[in-house]
């Protein structure tokens, strides 16, 4: 994750999705005028990002799917609620999914996907698979141990690679508050991962 993190202080990258934003606005206008067929392309375009955000935040595939579906159901019922001037459609839907998760939040262990994602010819050696699994387990355990507000900031900026401004809009906080949460979340996450590493090494050596 650290390799993907944007550690600079730029609040916003240069705009690169103007065409996508214009297409979304056109589809939403159709939806507001009663064209139900406009919902399907919106769903195809935005649902993967909303689902990934919810999954990274809660660690449970079924709960993430529920949050994503609920966001679209609410949006379909009231498409006029989205104001393009205040943020992207993806950020708006992510905020709705966040609200759903907050309403249903429970302390549960993280669900991990045990399926093999590599269908190619390359097969990792057993020791490589063990190290990768340990790293992923440590990361998810450390993420789930973070307070909600810190975890959300790390998920939005470091995992989803959203701009600081977009992340602050989704979280419903001021930009400086988002920056503070992100800084503290990263610090706690790093400390937790550093504390977990020696324990894993000792366990491997004693096996």
C-alpha cells in the first residue's frame, strides 16, 4: 500500500476526467426526466468504485455490496440530490454508501478472499505465498484496528487514491480535518505494522 500512497501535499491533481463527468451529468439529466434506462450505464460506471470503497472500509463483501446497492437505490429514487458543482457522482454515491455502513457498523473479523487470483502460468513458491498472505493479513488487521475516522481517511486517499478534496467531501469534513485524520491514521497503521512484523518473524523461525 505504501508504494501507492500519495504522500505529497497537493490537495488536488489536475482534472483528467472532464469527459466522464460530462457523460455522467447527461445521464443523470435523463434519469431526472424519467428515463430509467439511464441508470444502467451509470451503475456500470460507478458501482465498482463504490463497492471497492465500501469493501476497504468494512472488510466484508456482503456488507459492502449492501451498501453499494443501497446507495444506488437511494440515488435512483432521488437523482436530483446530486449537485455536480459539489463533487463527482462517484464521491456522492460513496458518501451514501458510507452513511449506510455507519448505520450498520458492527465489530466483526475481516473476511478474506481465499481464491487464487493468479490463473496464469506463474505460480508462487510456498514461502512466497506465505509471506504475501501474512502481509495481507497484517495489513487488514491493522486497518480494522484503526478508529473509523482514521481508517476512512486512509482508505479514501491511499487505497482509492482520491484527491484530498474529494475525500473530505465524502467524509463530510473540512480539508484540514481530513489531512489530520490521514496523518494520524498513517502513523498508527505504520506503527501497528512495525509491531506485528517481529511477531510474525519469531513465529516463522520457531515453526
